[in-house]
C-alpha cells in the first residue's frame, strides 16, 4: 500500500479547511488527458462534500510525453505566486485541447498578470525547483501515473470517476465517525 | 504455480535482443545495480504507464548508478516503435523467443494470458537479487519500492565498506 510521504503543508495549493475530515491530494499533469477528464470530477466531488473535504494539487508533469506540461505547471506556479493559482489551474484544464505557450500567455493576461514577467519566469524556469520537488515527493509516495490521488494519505487505486471517488471518501468519513463515537 | 524469485537468489543470467541487431546479457551489467522491470505489454493505453514513469524518473535511478531494463514478450520491432514514441532512455528487452523464457526463470510469467507479470527486481553488483516485488497486474507499481531498495542497497554497501576498511585498519 502506497502512502503519501510528503505531508500537506502551508506551501501547498489547498482548497478547503485544515480541519476538514478528509484530504484529497492529486498529483497531476496539465497536458494529461486523464487529468483533464478528472478536473470537473474533482470539482463535483468537492461540491458534494463541501466543508468535509480539503483538496490539494501537486505537480507531476510527464515531460517526455507531454511537451507543454512543464511550462503549464510553471505558469500555474507563476500565477500562484501572485495569488491566482486556482484561476490559472482551472483555465489550463478547461482549455486543455489548445494548451500551448499562447494559451498560457492569454490566461495570464486574463488574470491581469504581466506577460513579460510570465515569459521571464518560463524562460528562467523560476518555478521549476518547486515542480521537481512535487514530482520527487510524488515518486517517493508511489505516484504511478497521472492523475494519482491520495485519500487521507493513502494512494487511491480505483477509477478517477465521481461515484468511485465519492464512495472511497465516504468510507473515510464513516471510519472517522466510528472513531469519534468511541472517543466520546 | 511459479513463485517470484526471492531476495538472496542469484539472478538467472539471460541474453535477449534489445534491438533488431543487438542483444544484452545480464552479466554485461555486473558491477552496478540493475533494475529489471517486467511488464505485460507495450502500448498500454494510459499516460504515465510504467515504462513512461521510469523514463521520467531515470535521472533518479542514475544517482544510484543503476541500470534500468524493461522486459516484456513484445518483439524487437514493437519495442523499437514504443521506445521511439515514448522517448525512452533505457533498453527494452524482447522475451519473445522462446516466448517468456526469462519471465518463467524469474517466476513472473502468466501462462493463461501469455504475458509477464508486473514484477520488479533490484539486482546487486554481484548479480544477486536484493529485492523483488510482484504487483497486481492492473496496478502500476510505481517506483517508490525500487528507489527504497536502491537506497537500502547503497547503505548496505557503505556499511560493508566501512567494515572492510576498519578490518584492514585493525
């Protein structure tokens, strides 16, 4: 059984509250079609569980097969440094079929970010160390492709589909209730 | 039913085609750790399949001076096309004729389907199996187990080296 080796920390991209009962971590690649498929599913799962669920996204670009994956991850980190990570993240996944340098510039401009700064960040690989660190943490945790999800720190090997994810998260929630009852 | 060879077993030597006109023998890789990754087939329809993943992680394996080798029952031309498509930086061996003979020697052949298991071996510098793992066929085993084994192997070597030098000093 593969376990998350890098605990969720402040530096992570997090949606939801720290005291949420369940944390869902995704290791993803912006050019991976399966991650593109999973993106609206993750949103639906988040909506379904509301405050009970916290979502974390970490980079796992497969650069040998996806030529734009690294630049896309860098652009999302660039936007993130200016407080717009999730807008960029959503923008890239929602426009995945036309992912290229032009799209990244367009999305950045749409968020009011300087295109010169974006170009400089991409050319200087300013955010690459962070992406590599995500990647290596993922490798050590047993990420075996994209997307890979961890539910409360344990790798989820089921299908990345709404019903399956909801069921797996429900299991965690009911487990938590039993423990709480015992404690009470 | 065959069982996957366990740590401590001498890794059975083999010579398999790696390209249409080249072959590779396990003994050629003596002196460095070897990662043997058996897998069912080229062209599995997922991103970041097992071989693509090891390709991305290749620099990490190189830190341990480990040679990574993929093995399936696909033929050399199939491997060549697959390796080219996925930009693989390590060799794929064709356990093609007699089919699955090497997988059988390692106890990782699925007779019914006629393919290799998803099985991993880390072989030490002397050709002895240091770690082995067989994953459920539908689950890509990732690379965490391999990296942990390579780390443990390195530590074992270092401890051994210290022991030797202290013996010599004494």
